[in-house]
């Protein structure tokens, strides 16, 4: 029967599509939805359709030389994109160590916000806050700035949820500053800088910015644009179940930031 007559390429497409669909659908069930999840879902559907219609696709390509040219161009571009993506993943992997080497004592620790569904910290954000809490014990004189505005459909801002999380962990309320109007990494850092200036810190105050490991590269570039010259990045580990989806999303965020001169 034709449906069971799989070529190797067809079988590879089927396996790839099922893997992508399983990954994205499982994350959607966990209410994780971003471009790093949606793109694998879309690719999985496309590859599944190709595997299903493989004989018809090959017949049309044999009949239309122009379609065959487009087909080969598509796969050449896809291969080039995959090479650039894997290179980006290698860069992120090389800088994703959870090790931290103490240096100049910072005047403030800045924690960049992430999603807070139902006014609760996400697993990714919890790891950032736990890392900041550990650093706060290492630097007991440093203020802790939690930065993040209100997500769509949420009542509390990210900063409010983050501040409460740290207070429950035992961090003194007097050490916590909340920047609760930002909606992007650039605004996180710019508004935090302005808040610290209002509190009497100098423009060259030493800061540690805590974010996820995959985000440190782009965040450092944005910090320089926001006028933070004495800043060190500390990356918290990303949960394994969504690590590579987060890296995929970050790939496009980095490319977009470079194109639109965000850093």
C-alpha cells in the first residue's frame, strides 16, 4: 500500500515533524506560548504535510522544473538558517555556565522580569530570583531592583510579584526597589537606571544584572545602549524542558535587535 511505502527522506520528515509537534504541543499544554514554541509547531505541521503528500510532491517536482528549482532553493536556505541557528546555540551554550566569580561589590542587583501567569512567578523567573537572592546574601549592602511592568490580562505587575517572592524568601523589604512600568528589556534597564539616579546613585554605579542564561548576551548589549557602563551579567539556568525553545526565540530576538538597532 502506498501509505506504507516510505522512502528514507519521507521517514525522516515524519520523525522530524512528530518530534517538533510533540515538543510544541507539550509546552502549549503547560501554557508556554511564544515564538520559540509557535515556530516548531508550524514547521512540524508543514513537515507532516510533506511526509503525507510525499509521492504527489515528488511527481509535481518532476513535472515542473521551476518548482524543482524553488524546492531546492527552499532547502538550501533552510540548511543555511539551521547552520546559523546551531552556531548561535553554541555561543549560548558556551556562556550558559551557572558559575559566578565574585568581583567588585555592586551597589545594586537588577533582576529582569519575565512572565507572571496568575500573579505567580514562572519557573524561569523563579530561577532568576533565586540567583538574585543568593547574590543578595553575598552582597548584603546591595539594593535589589526588580523590573517588569504589567502583562496583558494580569492584575499585578511583574515587579510586584517578583518583590513579593523575594520578601517571602526572607529578603528585607527595605532592600527591594520595584520598577513596574517597563515592557521590554531596554525599558527594564533604562527605567531602572533612571530610578537609581533618582535614589542618588551615580551614572557609573556598579551593577549586576540577573537574567536567564540565554538572555545575557543581548541584555548586555542593550544595557550599554541604556547608559549602564559598569554592569556585569549573571545568567540563571533555563529549565531543560524549555531551554532550546527559549534559545530559538532568543535567536530571532537577537537578529531583530540587530536589524532595528536596539543595541
